[in-house]
C-alpha cells in the first residue's frame, strides 16, 4: 500500500510514518520543517520504502502527483500551538485552510480516489459546558477574542471542506477530532504542556502551571492515536463522518504537574503564573476537554494500551537521557 503523510516530520505524522513502515508499506512524507523536525525521520530515512520531500503543502507543485500515487492520505500538516496561533495568525489561516483545500482538490480530480484522513482538533468544542464532548454537541466560541479562535476556526473550515468534498466530489474523507495527544517527539516550544512539564521536572526547574491548574484535559499516547487513525483509514464506512479520537481519562493540569514530579522524582516546585504573563496578552482557557468516544467505538474496535503514567515514565526516561547528553558529567 502507498501512504502519503503531510506533516510527516511532525509529532503525530512521524509516528504514523513509523507505523506504516513497520508494516512493510511504502510511505511518502511531506513537511516544510517549520514545526516538524528532520530528526523525527532519522530511522525512516534508512528504509528504502520511505521518501521525504521538504516542501510547503500550500505551494508545492508536486502535491497532485503525490496524491495520485497514494492509496491513503493522512493530512496532518498544520500550524499548531497556542503561541504560534497568537503570534502568527495569518500563517495559521493560510497553511491550515489552504493546505487542506489543496489535498482535497487533488484527490477530487482523480477517477479512483484515495482514502483521506483529515486531522481536526478538540479545540472546536470551545467553551461547551458538557462534562464530555460528543460529535453532535454544540461548538461554543466566545466573540470577544478572535485571535484565540483562529486555530479553531481553521479546523472547523477543514471539516466543512471535507464534508463538501465528500458530498459533492465523492472524496472518501474522514475528519478526526484529536484530543490532546502526547508522547515521544512532542515538542514543548509552542506551549505543549506535557513536554514542558517533563523538561522542567527533570532539570529541577520550577514546573510552570498556567492559571490555577484546575482546568482538565484528557491525554492520549501518540502510539495509541496512530493505531486509531490507521483503523479509521481501513474502515471506508467512516467516510463522510466527523469523529473524536483520544483517551477519555481526565486529569487536572495541577494533578498532571504533581504526577510528573512524582514519576521523575523531581525536587522542582510547582509555580503558578497568569495566562497574560505566559502569552504576553490576556487569554481565556477552556475549563475542561474530555472526549465522548461512543461514536468512535461504533466504527473501530480499539482499547487504549498506554496509561498516562506509562507515557510519562517513558518521556521522563527520554528527557533524562537527553539532558545527560547535553550536560556531560564532570
């Protein structure tokens, strides 16, 4: 099978690359390396079944040929991270919406169309007050901070485009709302909480919690997430659907900080800062984010294998090794 992965040097994309190469498939990855890293593909580069193009999804002239080659397309390329969204909104819009339109249009022009998976986000649920979010729930965005919702709006537009291309152009596309994916290769540079907590704890610096820490999230290991995405791609009956994917275990950010500190056996203190200090401007965070996975489980049979504690232990070990390499013992 031929698998095309946009954003293939990114966190989730590179884990998808490894998954499909391990199954003996041919994989073509595209990434402009603006948030992805070439190092994420260091092992893949040694595989004769792997091809990489350092290209911008919005402008690359080879996209149509790549989509034509593919049996399955995972469109993961996007500008992510709260800091990037607040500081570079125009690029977020151009990349996230423009890239998705180009992928879908390339697929639509083919007589035999590849299976397409579009990465959406749990961010679309916004300030919905329900304890867990189902695909049929209202999407609640405030009107007082347009920059806050820039990324959210692009992901909603991606979903709208996917639905339109499914209904009007017969593209077999599924939109997947990813909930807080964590694990190896995730970078903390753009505000991702778990890698930041782990790095701070292992180095003995203060673990920085934004706000009061009572906001909750549901974290899913990337190695589980890519398995779910693969199963969805295999099930063509999910074409035209919008589905949640993740882990429905919920934890507060403060409890997450305490758990990271415990697992890393860190002497770090936990420090609270206001969102305005963290982002350099007022910012309102959502209080909770937990997926209702009922609909997902109608279509695929999957049980999360990675507990949060196991993921954190793995990440602490990796970060400890990384810091030891950076600072050789005297």
